C-alpha cells in the first residue's frame, strides 16, 4: 500500500501539528520539564560566593580565560540579586567589570608595567 500525499493532506497535517503544539508559554515550560515534584532552585548567595572564590583561585593558578568568564558570570548573578542595596550592587558590578576585562585581556597600567619588566 502506497502512501499518497497531496497538497491538501500536507496542509492538514501541518495545521494539526500547530494545534497540538499551541500552548501558552507557561504550559510549554511545564511540558519541557518532568513533573517529579522537584523544582529548579537558584543557587544561594553563599554558594555563588564560594564558587567565585574557587574560580578566581583557579584563574590565578592556571590563567585560563574560562575561569575569568565564569567568575564574571557569577558576579553578574550576585549583582542582579543585590539590586536593592546600591552599595553591594555597585561593588559586585564593579568586580564583574574587572573580571570581564580580565577575560578580554585588557591589562591595567600597573599590570602592563609588571609584564614588560618581566619580559626584559
């Protein structure tokens, strides 16, 4: 038995798929995750701080840029959580900018002078 598809049957199939897949964003998100009673938790501030210390230490030991990028992203997460406390937000945002510049290899004048003196 051969399966014959014509233009009308193809359009009907596509419209049925659209009907099956048309859900609200909340329903789509719910359908993407298994309903096992567990919900995703965001890490606590303490966990983020511990992770940042680890990443900064690893970067200092290895000079791998991936650690600098990860430290930057974690600092951004902390900065977003401290948006009501302007001092903490400013501190974390400033540190995030520092680590972003480290990731991109932007050296400060004191770092450039130290680097130049060690190369000679």
